[in-house]
């Protein structure tokens, strides 16, 4: 694999398209019932029991779509697995590394963006999903 190219899964979250690095994705599963948790915050949806592994699922943009029509992307960065509820899987793309950059977005935070021919796309990192 060419080290100067990064691969991404384009996803639909509510009205927004975003990207996830393929290297962080372990699998994609249809949305299913989640175990409720009394410690629920606005983006935490519950626990997914995936073949005995307990995976917290997050939804940064809660959607009016029926849960059945949605997907859960299981991500893993150096830490524990986590799930991201998405509305749709759009495409897989390859981008030259120089088209992907991290920028300060204020208050000591940064975000990663990818420059496409038709504009700029937000790249979600696993730690952002849980934050």
C-alpha cells in the first residue's frame, strides 16, 4: 500500500457527510438493540453486545431515521472499541496524504479535515466520537 495515500469510509450523519479512516474501522454491523445505561449523556446511546464484547455506541448527531435503517461502525484506535451510529455508508475513497490536515478549531482543540475536489470534509477520529 502506498504510504502517501490514506483510505477513508465516507459516512452520512444527519445532513452531513464525514469520513472515517479505514485503518480505525474493525467492522460494520446493522443497527440493533442496545442495552440501556442509566449514565446516558446526549451522545451516548448504550452498549452493543457484539459476540460477547461490550461496545459503547455513540451518536453525535441523533437522527430522526428509524434505528433499523441505520448502521453501527465499530472503531478501534489504540484503546477500547467503540461504536458510531451512522445514517448511511456512502463510499470508500483514497486521498493523497497532503490533502488531509489537522487544524486548530479553538479552545485548545483541533480537528482533521480532508480537501476534496468539491470542498472540505471533516474526518472523525475515534477519540472524537467518544468525546
